[in-house]
């Protein structure tokens, strides 16, 4: 029996020892590249979503202004009330409020009244055209705002990503210098213990001072790394329990020539979306001011209306109007 159970126990122990290591490897977060971080930031960033919502709003305004050329303006009002009393019964004294007959209500009456008005503009002396132009410029400005927000998010994500890599390299360089300084201090201490004239207590104090200065710089680099990692997590919309591990690579030592400054300034003025958005916004404001200036001119339109009223009791039109105003006077005033 021992010969059959011992190999099984050995295999089981081996599986139990290997399984946690595989689970740890599976749980280890994968390294993210710069392209992956940029893609996540563009997809999840709230700044871009807000700019897109502004674009949707101005597109709706454009369709509203455009439809005014072809579609009439229709307004409708409906009001009603009940129960109502016949007008031929006059109440002179109420002795019991719970007695409906004393209030003059002898039947379950109701009154409904409504109206429909239609206005179709024929010529507005340029008001509608100016509003359409303003809406068009508003859509252009909002679209450029989306592009500007997208480019800003990409730029901030790249800054945070490279900030993490740069902070790590700085920490590595500082730690290498700290290790070399510790080795040098150990040699100085060894010479002092041997009473060697090549080293003095002053040299040891200098080593301690430089060591404290290096540690201070290291702590600053560690704080900078934490700030860069937090900024990167915020840009890509990482969850609170999600671990983001940046793939490290060597930064380029040889930077390209910046080129002609005047050419860069000219290209920036022509292609930057935020400047295009400002230009479109100025155009939209100008067209709105033009539309407001044309309000002194009249509007030519075709209009019509429909009025209707009904009740299950017999009323003349003037009595029906008096019955409704007695039930809901606030609605009548608002109408």
C-alpha cells in the first residue's frame, strides 16, 4: 500500500507547489505601451465626451434653424375642467360644504377647450439665413473643439507616460550614484580605521553630507514618479483597483533638429484646432449679431388658427368660456 500512495502524494505536493506560481504569473498585470495608453485615453476621457456632447448640441441647433425654412411653427393649447354646474342654477347660500347639491353641481359635467396655431414664414429679411449661418459656424467650432480636446488628451497622456519612464531612469541613476558613494565611504572608513593619512574625518563627513543630498534627490524623484503614475492613471481612466505597469524603454539621446521657428508658427496658426474653433466662434457671434440687427424689419408669413371647445352640458359659447375661467383661471391667463 505504501508503494502506491507515496508517488501520488509526491505528485500532489508538486502540483500544489506549482499552482500558486502559475496563478501569480497569471495575475501579474501586463505592461502597457504608449499606443495602448493613448487609445484608452481617447476612448475614456471625459473631456472628449464633454466636447462631443457640445457638438451634438450645436448640431441640433443647426437642424432647428435649417428646418425653419421649410417647416411651419405649430403651437397647441388644451385645457379643461370639471365637474361643472349648469349656468341656469344660481347658488345664493352654502350651508353644508359636503352637500354637492348646495354647490349647484347636479350633474357630472366637464368642459374642454383648445387651440392650434400655425405660422409659416415667407420672408424674414435675412433673419433665418443669419441664424443658419451662425448655427453652421457653431457646429464648426464644436467640431474643432472635439479635435482640440482629443489632441490635448493625447499630449497629456504622452507627457505622463514619458514622465513615468524619465522618473524611473532618474531614480536608477541616483541609486547607482548612491551605491558608488557608499562604496567610497566604506573605503574611507577602512582607511580611517587603519590610521591611513590618505583619509581624514573631514572626508567621511563629506561623504555623509553627499549621501544625505543624494537621498533627498532620490525622494524627490520618487514623488515625481508617483505624480506621473497618478496622472497617467487619470488620463487612461484606470479603475481604483487596477494596476498599470508601464513598459520601460530607453529614451532617445539624440534629439532631432527643431527646424525653422517661423515655419512652425505659421503651420500652427493654420492647423491648430483650438484657433480654428475660436475663428468659427467669432463668425457665429457675428452672424447672431446680424440676425439681432435685422429684428427691426418685419416678418412676412402665412398664419392660421383653430379654436374648439366641448362639454357634455348645454352651454352657449360665452357661458362655456365663463365656466372654464371659473374652473382654471390661471390656465386662461397663461394662454
